[in-house]
C-alpha cells in the first residue's frame, strides 16, 4: 500500500495549495514581497509629489486619453465611459489578461538579478502616482478613488506579490549563499513560480470587478467599499490561512 498507493487527485492538490501551502509561502517570502511594495509605493509617492508641484509633467507621462486638460469638460461619467463601450465579458477577459501579463513580466524579469523586476514596479508606481496627482490637480480626487479603488487595491496587491516573486528569483541568482548558483536559482525559481501562479485568482476577481462594478452606476462610496473589502479579504486569507488551528500539544513524558 505504501509503495503503490494511487496518486493524489489533482483537485485535492489544488485545494491544499490554496488552503494551506500558498498563504504559508507568501508569509515565508514576506521580505521580497515587502521590498516590492516599498519600491512601488516609493515611486507612486514621488510621482504624486512631482505632479502636484509641476502639473505639466502629467501630460508627458500619462497615456493619451487619460489626461484631463479642462476640468469644465470632465465628469465622473467621462472617466468610466470608455469601459461601457465594450461588452463586459470581453472587457473582463482583456483586463485580466493584461494584468496577468504585467505580473508575469515582473516575475520573469527577476532573472536579471531583480533589476528588471524593480523597473516594472517603479514604472507602474510612477503611473499610479501621476494618475492620482493629475486628477487631484483638477479637483477629481473623489472620482479617481471611485474609479481605481474597486479593482485597483486587489490588482496592486497581486502585482506586489508577483514583484516579490521576481525579487525572490533575482536574489537567489545574485546571492546564492553557500550553494552553487545553479542550485540556488532552482530553489528560488520554484518558490517564485508558485508565488506568481497563486495571484491568478486575484487577477480574475479584480478583472471581473473592473468590468462589472467600476463602470457601473453605483455611488463612489459603495465602489470604494467593494475594493477595500476585496483587498482586505485577500490579505486576511494570505496572513491567516494555513496556520495551526490550535496551540501545539506538549509531548507526553513518561512518569
């Protein structure tokens, strides 16, 4: 029975991965994930401060169509109208694919000893900061939050985890320690791949929210609440799941 027991069903392996193994792995890799968050946040805050000081910088950095040149012609409806022009199922698929591509880029560029991963995190942080500052400069901070928060908080969390996966990969390559570089890279790649694969459900949920809730006619406060609840549930799961259900029992001693 021990030698020829049947392999575990794939469904059981998948359930155990998300119920136990993945949140444990995220907590074990808290260092690179925290560094990824710090890089993205530092870039966002720096860009926000720069555009708030010099508003004209936004027109050099924002993609065409997202800049606001005259507040009198911009409404909350204008901000989300572009999402209503495409069928929601198609939009959800496009958004999810695009965000997963960003995450995979942050992960894969870890092979450059983490330099490429840092670049992806910094550029995405800059875009986020510029976007917020630009709309705040035009008195649209509230609509900006209602536009980004529903899906953005969960998306940013997943991108940070994927960035942490890339940094984990890069660290194993740059600092192998007492192991051979090949062995260190193999071990680091295994953890990094699992880290980034675990973000796929987050991106799927965020894509659905961005397609069906962000462009909806809900008020700004309910939309922000959806984003806070989604991101809060994700981090509660990552920080709490997979822990022992009770205190460890003391081993019995003969007496």
